[in-house]
C-alpha cells in the first residue's frame, strides 16, 4: 500500500528544504554526467589501439660530441650490435617515435604540381625492419627491401620512390578506391615526383594521437642523420632488461656520446599526461559532489526524523509496522530524488550544450544521463536508508510518553 | 474482553529500577466504560500502553479478546493495534502536515482498505464528530476541542473493539471536555469498550466503573453509579 499522495502533501509543507536538496541533486547530476562524458572520451582516447607494440618498445637517441662524426657509419654499427643482443626481437631507425609528441607531417596530393587541397599526414623515414620493429601489422603488399633504403639530406630534394602507408592514409587520400591502393602513387606539394604505394599497415596513430591527422601515416625507405631514433622491440616481458642492456652496450661501443633512452610506454604517458590529469580531476569532482549530496540527504533525513519522532510514534500506535515507517521515509526520499533527477536531466542537457558550443566537448548521450541518474538514485536511497531504518525503532509509546 | 494477570512493568535506567506496575490484575468486559484514576506517576499511562500493545510487560499474562498477546511479533502487534484498538491522546496527536481527511486516512491505509472504502469511513466518522465540512482543514486551523474530536474520528474510523484514552480532556476547558465525554459515551453505547484515564473526578464518575491505580497496583475496585446520559445532540 503506497501512500504517495499523503507523503506528497506532507512534503509540500516542507517544500523549501525538499526543493533545495532536489536542486543539489539535479546540479550534481548535471555536472557528474558531463564530467563522465569527458572522462569516458579521454579514457577512450588513451586506450584506443595505437597500431604499435607500445609496451615492448624502447627507443634510443644520442648526441655525438665531435663535429666530424660519421653518423651513418655509427647507425650501421649500432643497429648490427643491437640486433644481435639477447632479448631483442627487432630494431629499426626512424626520424620520429610514434606516440611521443614529436614528429613530422606534410601535405599529400593525388596529382602532381598541386599547391592547395592537400591531405595532412604524418610521415616517417625508416629502414627495412620497421614493420617488425614497431610491431605493426602489414595487411597488404610488402615492406621495404634493404637496397631501397636511401640516405636523405632533409635540405635536399631527394625523394623516395616507394612508400608504405597506413590503412587510414589510403582510405582518406583515395576514398573511392575501396582500399585498393597498391600501385597507386601520391605527390608532395608542388612536386611531380610520384611515390608509389607498395604496402599497407593496419594502423599507426602517429606521434600526435590527439591531432586531426592521427592515424594517417606514410613510411619512406630512408635514413636521415638530422632526426633519428633507434626503435627496439624486446621479446615479451624483457623490455626493461633490453633497455638497460642496449644503453650499456651503446655506451660501451662508443663512449663519446650522450645516450638518451626511453620506453614508448613512458612517452605515451607523457603525451597523455594532460588527459590523465583531466580524468583524475573530474573523477575527484564526481566523488566529492556525490559525497556532498549524500551528506545533505543524510542530514535532511535525520533532521526530519528527529522532528517527527512523535508523529512516528503516533503512526506506530495507529498500526504502522516498522517496515511501513522505513518505507515512508524512503518513498519521501525517492520523490525528492526523482524531482532532482528530472531537473538535473534537463540541466545536464543545457550545460552540455554550452560545453559543446564553447569548449568543443563531446555531446552527452542519453544513456550516460540515465546511468548517472540511476547511480545518484541509488546513492540517495543508500543515504536515506540508515536513518529510515533507525526511524523504525522509535517506540509506539512515544505517542503517549512525550508531550 | 481484556484480562490482565499479575502484570509487571519495570523501567531500568543506569542507576535505578522503577516498578511502574506490579502484580497488576484487571478484567474488563465487552462494552464496558472504565475510568482510570490515580496520582501522578502511579502507572496509569503504563497500564494503558500495555493494554494498547504500545509497550510489552516485563512479566505476567495479558489476554486481549481471548488471545494471549505476550509472544506476538512486533508486526502482529501492529496489526492488532490497527484492527482492534483506537487511541485518543491528551495532546490530540494529529499529524500537523496532513489535513483532517488525510489524518483519519492514516490508520485506514495501514489496514489496507481500498480508496472507496477509506473515503466512506472517513466521511462517516467526520460526520459523527460534526466536522464533515472541515475535511480539508489542517489541524492547526482547529480549536483544541475540534482537534480532539478529529482524533476521536480517527480512532473510530477503523471501527475498533477498544478505545483507549489517556486524559482525553486534559487539554480542554470544561465545556469542550463535556462535549468530548458525551461523544465517548455515545460511542460506548454503540458497543465499543472504552478505558479512559482521567484526573477529573466528575468525568471518572460518569463511567460504568472506576478503577484507581496507586503505586502500580489496582487499589480499589468499585462500581460507580451508572449515569446514562443521552448522547450528543
Ligand atoms: N520510559 C520510562 N523510563 C523510565 N521510567 C518510566 C518510563 N515511563 C514511565 N516511567 C515511570 O513509571 C512510573 C509510572 O509512569 P506513568 O506514566 O505510567 O504514570 P501516570 O500514572 O501515567 O502519571 P501521570 O498521571 O503523571 O501521567 C513513573 O514513576 C514514571 O517515572
Ligand atoms: Mg500518564
């Protein structure tokens, strides 16, 4: 026997405090649901597949002290040495490291001698071991032959003849081709030198996973001494040993240089540090707001029950069971929470509209609001539960004993 | 109808134990109107609370309507209160947030009656106490005597076998007290058994029987002259 109507009329006589709690709940819902959308978007960003074996890769880079240092000779010797080390699965040399926040990008065209309408993409210069060393998946065509690898001076006009691109690069540059891009050529800006696509890798997010060109990538069979990193993939579980060993051996082979070693995991964490901070701050906000609203509900319920002790005794005397008393306060709480959630759902949409317009934040799906609403409803009921159960212990003799 | 044998009730606090009732025995027959008097602190309210299942005795036997109520669960006691017993309190004890209609509705909802039946009973009992026109008023908008009449209506709406009243006229002036008394006598004539605690010797004398509680025991049983007064106008 639900006594909704009388509870509502009694509540109506305390509408200010009830409404204040409802408003607080609504506001919490609006903020929490929007925070949750941002958190889930950021989490998705961080955890989306990168296309590379990010947890098995270590990278090295060095600065040579003498001016007349033969870099290309050093590369050859270093890489030969590294590949022979125990625990090393594969190694390549590249101008940039994926997920690191530092890279090169350029404009790409389907026709020669164009200056406008380019598609932006990351590009890498790598040697023939790159697919294996990065842990990528070649889904069509081939990688590079050793004899294709050129030495490129970035200030010169040297151009590679072939390229391996990511699936996304292919789809975006040749949207009509349905993925059949092997043998097709692309051009750089204002240039009539065709570069033929000989292979496609499934995925590579590139150096800037949060940028609009993330996922597009072109690999060139080339080595340059301007920017270079050794990218070394360790056998599973041996990354940290390999990091130490390679660093040691590089220093051993030639002590005249400063070696900088890093794990790709660390570089990725640094790149996403801002997103991670945002996730932590917003999670903190969610916990704090929920805690405050729960405290408010506990406080109001306890206050009302104390105020209505006599009334509870009278109700018990008139035949209310303990259950009926607890139920009364839970239903009362439910009504307040329902009002708050109705207000909050509307407020959440309005607030989200503002965030989308002004801050380019993701839109709030209904499912997230519903999820948060149900969560807050549970919190609200849990907060009222203990006081409501204690109210049931008020003795019916309260009706005759107190004045 | 109501039979108490060697009922004991003691309250224990950290330092002292109060024996509110001891060796308390009493029998009340169906249809009786019993008044209870006695000095302050003698155990009158304690007796009424035990009779009305608001408190449990420390010892002794209590038969209500032939049923031993000693071992009943809290839930069963609540249902028994709801079905068989009507309460009238000195302080009226109407629920301030609810209008008269909803106040009388409270025990009827616990009873599980449907909306139509509840409405019928509420309207009838408000009619009986002469306040039908005030159904939508809040208790605070009524005089003390009117509030007590609503409380009586609330007690009567469930058509209880027993009416227990603890100083129902204690907060009323003598005119209103007489009106309430007449209402109770009227109800009694229609068959409801009434036990009423009062400090007013005149009212006590108007009951069929007066019992005196002194120091937690029935001190003296005597019949009082039966004043058969006509019911309220
Ligand atoms: N909850 C309690 N805890 C401790 N002692 C109590 C409690 N309730 C009642 N008493 C004591 O029990 C005794 C009887 O109390 P009771 O209320 O029955 O007296 P009463 O006859 O109704 O008095 P009054 O005429 O003043 O209403 C008193 O001494 C009182 O102090
Ligand atoms: Mg008393």
